[in-house]
């Protein structure tokens, strides 16, 4: 009996020692894990405060007309900073004659018939319109030359936006982003005038303009490259400015303060035009309609989207009819799915 009792006392002692060891281990684990959990929670809260991804829900509210806050406010301070920097770069632009340009296109097998068929555009970037385009009497020849010059520039700008948009969606699909990605976002917030770091607004504004619309507007605003604004200031889209250098319209009244924006090269004009459509409050409905087409996974239809450009000119709906007529008569939608042959490795993904 004494032996059994002794064994029980020993077993009881071992049990107490095991419980004490296990309890100590649990307590130590709690003190070790708790700070890590708190820090992780803090990091998540800090990040979500700055870059919480509510873009999909906010976009749905916009399309359902549940909110008017999305794509509403605009910070104009940095809107055209990159455009001006681009335009201020040292330029070795050479004014080529129409005959030289036509020979260049011919020698590189760049013609619109092939583009309509193969949907591939040669990456030929010209800085200036030829003076002789004004003297080309054959309307079709003049229009074709104008389109050939403008087409690569428009697609190139759309490609830049596409690459940015791909990066944006990559960022949106992550729960947390790197410092470099956050810095990139801050740059884009400035370029697109986005306030409060609203990712949903950035997604709506950072999108391409159909090629057919851009060419039609350039054709309308410049008379297919023959206007004084296009010839003297590379102004393809007749954008107004109330400050800085510009060209005053010949028929403007003496007390008129606005001028037409002047650019050193054609590409800067295209960049400024797309930034204008993608940020100005007058084209909010245009961007909303474009976002809706995106949400429905439909093609960006220029006939639908031009309906929302009535505020681009004082003639309103008449201006829209003219744009649509230019697009139809010249089969400009043939170029909407055209691709620019890659001039860099990054652009190969867009072909």
C-alpha cells in the first residue's frame, strides 16, 4: 500500500510539472506573438487608409448613379506639367516637305490600304505638319496624308495610357504595394488631377480615346491640317488657353482673352488633347460612358462616345453630327483596332 501511494504521489508531481511547463509556454507565446499581430494590424490599417481598394464598388455606384462624387473634383495644378516638360525638351524637329514625307511613307511601305487590312502601323513619328498640305488640291490625297501623319501619334499616346492602365490594375490587384508603386501612383494622381488619392477616379480617367474620335476631331479642328493654328503652332485640337503662350484667333474680339494652345511638336498636342478629355469636367459624361462600356466588356464605340462630346464646341449637338459624319465618310473606325509596330520591348505586349 505504501509503494502504490508513493507511485501516485510521484505521478501527481509529474502532472503538476507538465501543467506548469505548458502554462508557461502558452504565456511566453502570447507575449511573443501579440506584438507581431499588433504591428501587422497597424501596417494594414496605415496602408488601407492611404490606398484602400474600393475602386470596383465605387465604379459600380457611378454606373448605378448612386453617387456623384466619383470623377467630380479636379486638381488643376499639375495637369499639364508632364506635357509642358515634354514640349520644353530640346527639339531637333525638321520641317519636311509633303513630297519628302510621301516618299518616306512609300519607301517604308506605309499606306492606309495595308493598315486597314493588316491593322499594323509603322512607328513613324513626325514632329511637324508639312506646309504644302495646304496646297494639295486632291481632297482624298490630302486626307490620307494627314491621317498617315496623325495615326502613329495617336496610337503611341494610347499605348502609353494602356501601359499605365496595365500597371494600375496590377497595383489594384495587390493587398499591399511597394514604395515605388506608391510613388508612381502619386505621380499619376497629379497628372490626372485626382484628389484624396481616389483610385476609382484614377481608373475612370486613365483610359484611351478611340483613334477614330481623335482623328475626326483633329480633322475638324484643323481642316485636315490646313488651319493656321496647325501650321503655326502644331495645334491639332484647338484647345484654348488663358495663360501662357498661344495663338490668338484672327476673328477674335479685342477684349477676348483666350488663345489657342501652341506646341513645339505634334505629339505634345496629342498628349494635351487626351489629358483634356480625360480630366475636364465638361467631358465627365464621356468618361462615364466609356467606363460603362469597359464594365460591360464592350468595345469603345466611337459613335456612342462622340454623343458626349457636345461640349467640345459651341455648336453642341451639331458638332457631334459633324464628327460622326467625318468618321463614317472616311471609315475611321478601321483604325480603332490598329496596332503600332513595336519600337521597344515593352510595347510588344500591346501587339
